[in-house]
């Protein structure tokens, strides 16, 4: 804060020390609260010495006055608070999530100087190294500290009688991990390099979230034993709350404990184990310098088999350690900021219009105040105080709302389990600033509305008709803004609703029920030596699994459907973008999936064993490239990119279409290649159970344990994966639908209040018009049109904005829906127009049914 | 500009510097003025007053050596100049004369 004060640099250090010293003295004498209050005051006083106290004194009066006024107009006050707190609750919830996801980061200190160490060799760049390579790098690095990390998950039990829980995210890290990331502990200690050579059960550091949610914040947690996978581990510390590197990790173990957790293997870690490497630059080292030095170290490593390129190092401060790519983060942030902005604009416009409506009725009061000697600035301040007071109440209500909404929104956007969404200081600051801005903005609106108005004429009795044109423009602008924002929000909601139906009716081309992906949960190193050992082990496993009654089939596939993984290439841009999914399978995969062969044949045993350059393609892909002839015997088209060093395969068969990933961007283009024995290390076991079979899954687990006693078997249902994927648009539809409905409600509240008070002012005019021979129908038409005109203009603007936004917004968010969807747009406009008419018709009818004689008589 | 004269708050500040035995700094000055006047004084107004006093040549300031308790930061020490002392005395004398006059008036 001091950095912002109008002081020179030399003075600042001095003032800083003074202020801190005063703070310490006051805390000693009068307590922390007093000291804080005076601290803020002192800092404020650096701008204008002495002034803040005076302002505060007067504000007390303003607030009292505002409170009395609110007590007299509970309706308006409740409406405003309701509107503003809804807006603030949504904005706060959205901001909390962005805060957790983007702003807070995961707690890497000075992350620019903690780059990922990437392994490049020829044209291939990889994020993973072998553990033995890492040891070599760590040994040789002089310009940076190199550290390794393996991300994985295992089930964790905190008490012997606790039931099995789903997999908990954890990281296996080298000893200097905490030093390199800057992670600190609040209880106990973090890892030190010596922890890699632990004796007895491995040490574990808990995340704050884990400590709170699983151990009830046990204060004597250090020394406690928890069960992780297949080993006991001793807690040595709890990381501070903001530290969750990488990817909301819940636990950290030494990298050398990897085999203990998964295999209870005496060998602590296999030298071939894949690890991610990152580093912390030495204080005096530059990125390029460290990169060159480490490349020199890496050049001595044995080359990748089959290539002649030396291994080199690239340092990338933007990736590694679970960092999300900047572009992804930016698009999330932009989307959330856009929503927050829209909702806030809406809430402010709404409050402003209610206050303007109230101000119309208060012209007389303002006149009296002016006559008694209040300056214009003083009156404006009164108005601003009132709306800030409203804002503060609304912020409190909004915060409660946000507390309630955050977990719901968190579930909707599928926040990972370990993420800590609870509001922190950033969120409170955000809420405070937004409330202040909203309050001041909304308070200035009636002031602006009243500018240039003769404050005296209202005093001359209510006969004087003060006709003006400028203020009406402000009112129209407010109504227009609200209508435009509402349309935009509702269009988005409508798009998601339609996307929900579209996804639900999407044919994935296979029956997901009874399909499971089996996670053996044992290190592949336990499979035996070399490709032959792996192949033999898989053969045993598949034979054993297929002998279980109720199992229809079992096979290996590189990428199981809807398991979260995918391998795809894209060609073309924009609407011409074409995604092609690649997979490597055994021949039995197609029968298991229920995929029919349309033409040609599937892989033979020899083709699989020899890694023959052959491929099966999907029907749609065949039709796209060979519309009028058979693709059999052709090579895969050159404009479908392949991984490097792969020969272009010959097409031997065409199979029916399936969609196996990413429902929001469904692609029926698929290429299947044989999963050869050398690649079986990448294989995943899939099983299909026979319909009606019960308890099969448990039996499979049992059989697998007889083969591999150290296995930690888990199953993922493909049907569940599909359901989760299909549920995503529904979540988003609900979320934006709720926001859209709130938008309409706010808009109607604002419009009703404004129309009622504007028309109330014109009662006399209506009386005159009636007396001059206008029919009630004429009056109704006139008033309706005048009130609805800004709404119609706003609808137009909102529709235009929706069309424009449609171009900018990433199309993938809309699950293959065009944002320019005419039905969604028309629907939104009709809904809003009907709501607006309802809001206007009530006050209008009242005005039109005025008794001309009575009105004229009164004046 | 008040020229070579002292405002009320400046007078308090000047006298506080003197009372604290010269070579003093903002924190004790603020504490002293707050205690004597019995009203909350912001540190900003103390800085402002000291600044004005220095401009007028009534106080002098110098940076101290770095002080360990203040995180190695040095502090600005203020001392009342002879002209400052003279002006304050002058002011006091004027006041005294008036009070004496009031006192005499009250007796008669």
C-alpha cells in the first residue's frame, strides 16, 4: 500500500519504518484492532494529512440519515439489496474460482525462475526423463538446482478401520523439491535432501487441504502413521495452505518411496522410471546460461536408441510443475471475467435505476436541502453514501450467497478434489473494491440524473411541471444496458440447453454398458524383464481374466474410450478443422466394442507381431477421402498428420464409426493401428462383462491378485466416463441458466421500479390528455411504447453483442453449436420482451386509469 | 504560506521536538502530540507539519545511522533551530501578554 503513496523512494523506507513502529507501539498499548484501524488511517493520512478524520465524522451523519431514509422506504431498499447481493454473490463466486484456478496459482515462489527441464532429442521434445538420467543431471548441474517429480495417485487410509477411498493425488519428489518450489510448512518440516535415504516407513508431507479434510486438523499430526497404497508412512509436516504444487497435490512422498507405495518392492525406484524434471535457477544465473550448462551435462547421456541425436535440455518457465499453459489460463480468465463483468454491470445498472427512480420522488427533499445551504457536492455525497451503505449490506448478503454457491459452482466446472476454493484475502479485497465501486457508481447515477436541474423549482409546490429531456436519456441507457446484458446471458444459457439435448442424442457408435478399463495398479517394472516379459505377463493376465465366468472378452488397447486420454491430430483451421483420433489396438478390440467391419479385414496376428504398417479407418473417414471408391490398399492421406518417424500405413479395412472422447468436439474420424508387442508397455486392459452378470468385477480383481499379489486393482466404467462427459453441457446450462434467470429478474425489478416512478410523475399530464379527449387505450399505448422503447433498443444491442461474441468465443465451448443459433437468439428475445411487458403493464394500467377530474381538481 | 509565523499544529509539533530533547523522530513526536492534545493525530499530519517547519527553517533534520531494531532502516532526526526556538518564544510571549491583559481585566 505504501508503494502507492505520494512519497519519494528514500522517504518511503523511512515512513515505512515509522508506520510499523507506531503499529507495534499501539498494538502493545491498545490491542491489535485499534492498531490496525490507526494504521489504515495513518497510511491514508499520507495523501491528505488530517482530512480523513473530518470526512469520517461527517459520514457518520450521512449514514444515520441514510438509515432513517431506508427505514421509510423498505420496498426500494429490499429490492436494491436483493439485486445487488445476487450480482455480488455471483461475481464473488466466479472470482473465487478464478482466484483459486488462475490468480493464486499453486504456490510456486518466483515461478519464472523455476522452469521445467525439457528433454529434446532431434525433433522430439519431451517432459519426462528417466530417473537415472535425472540423477546424472542433478549431479552435473551447477547453474541451477535440478529436482524430479512423479505425479500419481493411490488410495490413502488415515485409520486402520477406514474404508477404501478413491485415489488421492500425490507427488513423489526429490529431496530439494520444497526448497526449489519455495513451499513452506505450517506444522513440522518439509523434505530435505537426506529424506531420499529414509529408514523405516517413508516420510510424508500433507497438504493443508488433506490435513483439514481427512485428519480434522489434528494438531499433533507429526509422527502419525497413515497408510498410503501398500506402505505405512510417517507424517513429518503439513504444507501451508497456499501450496499445492503440482495440480492440487494432496500428499508429497520422497521419490524413492515410489516402489514402496505400489509394489512394496525392496528396490526403491527403478532407474528407468519416468520422472518430470524442473529446477530452480541459482540466484546469479540466467535462463540461457543454465540451459547451456545443463545441455552440456545432458550431452554425455546415452542417446535414445534408434536415433543419432544427442540429448539436449530446454528450460521452459511456462510449463512443468503442473502449470497450466498460459493460453488456457488466459481463456478461462477471460471467460470468467466477461461473466463477472456482465453480471456486475447488470446489478449496477439495476441498482442505479432503482435509485434514479427513488430520486425522482426526492426532488423536493433535495430542493429543501439546497435551500438550507447544502452545496451540490454535499448532496451528491449524501447520495453516494446511501448507495455505498446499501452496497455494504448487499455485500454481506452476497458473501453468504457466495459461500453457498462456491461448492456448487466448483462441482459444475469439475474442480479437482484437492483444490481449495474457500475465499481468501484476495476474494475479500475483490468484494470490497467491487462493492465500493458499485456503490459509488450507482450513487452517482441519480446525482448525474439530477445534474443541471433547478433544485429550487420543486419547492414551489407540486404544480410546477419540470420537463426535461436529458435525464430521460440516462434512464433509457440504464434500461437498455440491462436488457442487452440479459439477452446476452440468456442466449448463452439457451445454447447450453440445446447443447445438452444434442449431446444426449449423440450416437457414440458402441454400447458402453459393461465395458471397464482395468487399472492393474502395479508398476510395469514388476512385469518382468523386456518386451517378452511384458507380453508373457499380459498373456497370463488376459487368459486368467477371460476364464472368469461372466466376462465376455478382454483385450489390450492403447487408449480406452472416455478414459480421459486421447491421441489425435488436427488439420485445417476454423470451421475446416478436422480432428482425427489415433489408437493402437489388438484385433479383439473391435469385436469387444461392437464395431463392425464394413469392408476389408482386421489385423492378423502376424501383422500385430511384426508391427506392420497397416491401418483400419472409420467409415466417415473413408467416405471423406474416397467418396466414390474403396480405400482398401491405399495409403493414409498425406494431409492427416502422423507422429514423426511413423511410415504412412496402408489401409486394410473400414470399420463403423465410434466417438471415444471429447463429446463437445465429436469427431468420427478414426485410425486404428496394431498394438505391437514392443508397445504393449503402453497397453491398457479392457474387459466387457456379459449382460446381467453380477460381481464379475470383484472376481477379476481377485484373479489378478493371484497373479500379481502386489497389485492395487481399480476399475473405471466406460459408461460412467461417457455420462460424465455428457453431463458437462448440462452443468454449464444450469449454471448459465441460473445466471440468465437472475438477469431477467433483476431487469424486471429495475424496469418496474423505474416505470412506476416515471409514470407516477406524469399523472397530471395523463389527466390533461384525458380531459382533452384521449381514450384510455391511447394513453396505454403511449405509455407502453415510451417505456418499452429502451428495452427494444437494448434487445437489439444485446442480440448484436451475442452475435459478435459468438465469433470471438471459442467454438468448442458450445459443443458443436453455432453461437449464432437463431432459435436461441429468438427465444431469448421473446422471453425478455414478455418479461419486460409484464413489468411495464402494471404501472401503466394504473396511470391510464387515472380519474381526469380528480387529478385536475387537485391542482 | 504563513510566512515566518507558526500555526497551532506546527507550534505543538515544534515544541514536542524541543520537549523530547531534540534529535528525535516522527514516532515519538506523534505519540507526544497525541498525548498532550488528547486527540488522535495521524502520522501524515506530523510529517506535513515537520516538512513545513523545515521549509521555514525552524527545524533541521538529518538521517541517523541505520538502526537494527528498525530492520536496518535509518530514521530522520529533527532538531529545533535557534530561529525556531526564538519564534516559539515570541509566540508564547505574545500569548502571555494577552492572558495577562485578560487577567487584569478580570480582576477589575
